[in-house]
C-alpha cells in the first residue's frame, strides 16, 4: 500500500514540476527571452530596369534596440531606432535611412512605372505613427537606385497586371515616370463588360 501511495505522490510531484517548468518557460519567453538583443537583418532582392535587366540590391538594417522579429515589434517603441543602408550589389551608391521604433520587415516587388521597370515597396513592421496611405519605394533611375516616399494607394485598378497609384493631389490614378521621378497620368485600359 505504501509503495502505491509513494508512486502516486511521485507522479503528482512530476506532473506539478513539469507544469511549473512549462509555465516558467512561457512567462520567461513572453517577458524576457523573446526579444533578440539587437536587430541585424540583410534583405536581398532583384529589381528590373527599363531594358528588363535584373539587378540585385541589398537592404542592411541594424538597431541596438531589442526586437522580436517573429512578432515584428520593438521592445522600446519610444527610443528604438533602426539604421538602414540600401545599395545596388557592386555599386558604391548607398541610400541611408533612419526609422524610429520600426524597421523594414518586408520588401515586395511592384510595377507602378510607365515603362517595363519594376519597383520595390518597403513595408515597415508597423504602420503605427505613419500617415494614411504612406508608402516608400525603391526604383532605378539611369542605373542609380532612388528612394521615393508618397501618400497614395496602390492597386491594379484596370486589372491588367500592372499596379497604378491613386494620389488625389495628382488628379487620381498615376504611374511613375522612372526617367524623371515624376508622376504621370495612368493610361487605364477600359474594363470589359461582363455578359
């Protein structure tokens, strides 16, 4: 009888011990261990010029603020800063940026230009504190990497596979002239009537 009671007590103690260890791990992971001590990210992407030539550009981001990249958040949202260097592979031209309490968590290819070149939209880990419709894109101008910030909404309004940008101050739907860096009216294709 005493052996059976001892086994039950041991099983109960192991169960409670394992539960406490798991609880300690969850609490520690949530409050202490989920943040990396610093941010050091490199993003490589391809960008296409007007002659359909592919070029590789690099985004290097660094911050001493603790960050949780899986949840895409800074621990210190009031003082955290990210230093960003963007450059074409093999080029000395570098664009430097500093973001407060955020970093570029994603870069996505878009085609908002009037020629065949592609652009890259830089997506921050949070939209908190950004103006409505705020966008930052990278594009090539005469084989040089350029940065453009604007407020507008990007969509493929005429369903032709190329995105347009709606900037009300520019008169509505526009496209980027990658040679000049200006916005020009978009030539929208007429929609087909559905039977």
